[in-house]
C-alpha cells in the first residue's frame, strides 16, 4: 500500500505529546512524521528555493515587520494546500489540533504554517513565537524534512527552559521525521547556524484573537 494512505504522524505518541506539553511545555518526537511525506515536502521546498519562489523571513508583525539578517536568515513560503503533500500535512495538523483541544481545552481555532529554508550559514537567534497579551499563537510546531542529516551538519533547534531562559533543555536534530511542539508564549528557542541547506515546516496553532480593534490580526 502506498505511503500516501499511511498516517502522517505517529498517533501512538499523542499521549506522550500531550503529557509533555503539560509537564514541561515542549515535546520532541523522533521519527514522528511519515518519511515519504517528508521527502515529498522537502523536494517541493528545494524546487521553490531553486526557482527563487521563497521570501526572506522577517521579524515582527504588521507595521513592526522588518528584515534582520543578523537575527534571522531563513526564507519562507506559506503552505496553501496547492499540492497533495501540503494538504496531507495540513490535514494531519488539523487532526492534532482536535486532539489538543479535546485533551487540554486550549480553544485552538486554526493552524498556519510555512516552509522554512535555511541556506548554509543561516540561523535564527533565541526568541519566543508569541508574547503575553498578544497570544493568538498558542502552540508552535516544527516538522523537519532533510533525510540523512549528518552529525556535524549544524542547524539544530535549541529549546530553553520556560522558567530559566538561559538553560538549554533539549537540542533537536533537523532530521526528516523529527517533530517539535511547544508553548509559543513561554518556551524560548533558537536555530543554530547550519552548515547545509536546511528544510523544515514551522507552524502555529492559533486562537481567534483581536488586537488593536482588528479581529484576527495580520500574520
């Protein structure tokens, strides 16, 4: 049977994911995502990078958005369901959203995600994905797409303790199938400099929130 009909993620690990979010604010699963789907998504992102179809990623939102290559060096493209692989990934995250709402009563409203391509030498300095009082992003996810990532390839994501932001608690190797999930408001993280082109999908489960009189402010 084709892998297109296989589950996108390891459903047996869902209880561990939920428990980890509650107990420590983060979860890392090795081999959590389907390998064939990761390969298809990685090829799609590689093709986008080769035809210059990605946009330089910035920091801040709305009027505060700016390009800062000294802080963040990836290029992105939002997932829009234009391919079967994108639809499978987004549908699976919809299933995960349902599981998180059922287990934790988070009130998650939708999921948004973008491809992230880090060229050699690129990094993303330590940051939070959401700030208190502007909490429409509630839970962050990162799915990794590069198969056969070498031990000296760099590009790991370092996650820091929510109650001690200088203390690193785990380092995630950007190997295809690996998946990280963490609380957007409270868990600092960074992407270490990569030696090789690095492919991932960054995503956020969001609440429907208003800010400055705007419903569901611009991402």
